[in-house]
C-alpha cells in the first residue's frame, strides 16, 4: 500500500480524480457530480481556500444574479476588475457558496 492509499484510509479522505483534455477541460467524476447536484449546463467555480487548495463548487442561481447585477453596475461606474472581483468574492462568502 502506498503513502496516498494509507493517508486516504487513515483520514477517511474521499479521493476522486479527473483527466485534463487537450482543451484543458476536466470530466467531473460521477460521485462528485451527484454530491454537488451538478447537471449539464450548470456553472461551477473553482475557489482557492486559505490553505492554497482549490475547491470545486456549484454556482447557485442567486449568486449568478448578484454577479450579473454587479457586472452591470461596474460597467456603469467604470469600476476596475480587481474591485469587482473583491465584491463578488465577498458576496459568495456571505452566501456560503
């Protein structure tokens, strides 16, 4: 048994792997799709957490609406993209997305 298998069993980690295609697309394993209730056409986001790890999350429709409104407002106010990203992140965190 290799180190990864030992860690997975010891810490009860659920481990899934996807394959990256030539177009840098990743197939989400069925267990993950079911767990996150991801369907064809759904939006997902990849978020970097405080430990520097990347986490896959399903984007809920209410967050999409907030982002659309923010983008419209940013265009009207000529807000820079970095400030817009900060606001989007804060909204996502406040909604626990």
